[in-house]
C-alpha cells in the first residue's frame, strides 16, 4: 500500500503542507501586525494601535515620486513584454529548425540570476553609450517579464484548434486579418493576465533596476534606501503592506478573470 494514501500518510502530508504555508506567509502576517504598531521599533510586545504610519504615506513626496516612476516603468515594460510575448508565442507554435534553442533563449531570464543580468545590462549600456535612466530600467524589465508572458500565452494558443485559422484562410483572410478577427479575441484573456503579471513583476523588481536606474529611483530602490533609517522603518512597513496587498489582488484577479473568460469561450 502506498504510504501517501494511508490515513497517517495523508495527515503527515497535510501537516507538512501547513508548515510550508506557515513558513511562507507568517512573515507577511507579522509585517501586517507591525504596520499598526505605535512604536517606531518593530518589537514585541506591541506598544499600541495606530494608523499614523499609513497617514504619513499621503504626505511623503519622495515616496510619491518613486511610486510614479515604478508605475511608468511597469506600464511601459509590461506593454513591451506582452507585445513581444504575443509575437514570440505565435512563432513558437510553429515547427522550425532551432525552435528549441529559440525557446530556451527567450526563457533564459528565468534561470539567469538577476544580479548577473543587471551587471550585464549595465556594461552593455555603458559600451553603446546609453545613459542610465527610466528607459534603461524599462528595457531590463521587458527582458525579465517576457518569459512570464510567454508561459501564459503559449498554453492558451495551444488550446486553439488550428482548423479555425485554416478556415479563415480558406475564406480569403490574410494572416493579419486572421489574427485580429480570430486569434486575438480568443487569447485576449491570456493577454490581460500576462500584462497584469508583468506589471507585478516589474513593479516589485529591485536587483536589475539597482544597476541601470538613473537619478529618478523606482519604488523598490526607494524602499531599500529608506530601510537604512530607523525613523522611517514604520512607514516602510506600512507601504510594503499596501504594495503586497495590491499585488496579491492584481494577480488573483488576473487569474480568476482568465479562467472565467476561458470557461465562457469553451462553453460558447
């Protein structure tokens, strides 16, 4: 008898899964708790309940500038990553010599350490004479977000029957018209999910941005700099809670929306 199927084996697996979940999410729960702590120092026992740290977020001009910079970078890089992801996914659907090598190349940012990638980008921009700015951060984030968009789009494209495209060709439609009228509506939920995931990846990314950012810093870099000052630690904890909450909501909403849209398309 399989040990995993036995009564005590199932309880053991459930207990192990519970410990893993606790290990992953307990720090977030503690962070949330300290964001309401009246004391400047995040220590137990708590000194009282306060919302002052959240109120300070609305009056910090440096924080607002960093959030604006990250929002611009996230929007532009996500748009570029989704555009390249759609084109790459359409190409990877077809069989051609070197398909495996191309697939490995576009997915390589998933396995390359971001520190190594950031240094490589810094050397590249220095060599070709491009100054560090938000544009260089956008370029770096496009590259690291591209694999996530492809991993979302390729499975959706594989679910589409190729006979639908062939029927469109038989009716006289060209490739661009077939994509716009047939494929695009079918993969639109996956495109939206890929865009939102790319936004989340870009908005929270620090390692690559720290090498290629210019004078205007992004939100993760601002956050890391503020941590070094104990007086700003409560505000940092509060804004980290807000960002994590928003990121979690965006990812969950994207996945739920994609599933609902795909279910409707399947039923229709």
